[in-house]
C-alpha cells in the first residue's frame, strides 16, 4: 500500500471537495401576493383606515448560494436570499402609534431575507432540468418613515420551491432560467429569473 504524507492527503481531499463545489447566483423579478385591496382590508380589520397613494410589491430579488454535488443526480445548497424592498405610501387619520404599529405588523406586504437549505435534482449533461425543495429562514423589516411606530414583523421558516432549465456553457459555467415560489406566513412571493453557476 502507498501512504501519502499528511500534506499531500489534505491537498487531495481539498481538490476533491473543490471539484464538487460551486457558487450560484440567482437574480429574478419577485412579485408578492398581498395586493393593494388586501392591505387596505387588513388594516381596516385592525382598526386603521388608510388612503393608499402608491403600492408596489414588485422588486428585484437575488440569492447567492454555495453548493456541493453529492452525486450526478443530487446537489445540496446553502444560500442567502434577499427578497428586495416593497414600497407602500399611505395616509391615515389614526393618531395612536401603537394601533398603527400593530396594524402594520399584521398587514404590511412581507419581504425579507434569510438562509435557504435546498436539495436539487438534475438530469442530462449540457442541458438539464431541475427542481428545488427546501426551507427559507426569513426575517422581514418595515421602514415606517413619517410615523412614530416601529413595526417588527416576526420572521419564520417556510417552504421554498423552484423549477428550472439550465445549459452548461463551459466545463465550469452553467446558466439558465428558474421559476421560484416561496411562502412567507400567509403571503406568497414568486418570480422568474436567471441563474448562473460557477464551479471551483
């Protein structure tokens, strides 16, 4: 038997690990399910009447992930997701800061950021389809400019699903399209975007 010195064995282990690892960037247009009328209705249910000046729940989102190829059919990824910012401008006659804060926490369209754990299944060589299933550990924040309230939306853990199609451009670079679906409590955020994967 041939025994490698520790330095050579460690280098060989690192090469094997790096050879099966990659970084992945997703960039996509995200759309939330909480519409203008939903926001107005939910605020009214909490005792706050509002006049909405502008309402925009479409935004650019991204995910940066590190992946490891377990075998040709399965990949595990851990990534950071940022769902972008939503913007709601409204006026209200409510002067009670606590009431307004509570209403916003229950009604504001959720965005946020967090960690995702994902299992990926791919097929074929150059061209492949894949499905992702995992969890998003998220936290949402609200910048309530112009009010004395400081809403604090509790985060959570919710499912993350995606399907996509990608093509291997070079030995180290793959690019494609991905459709993503995420739940955040009782709201949904989904969108279509591009994905680029670069091997080490």
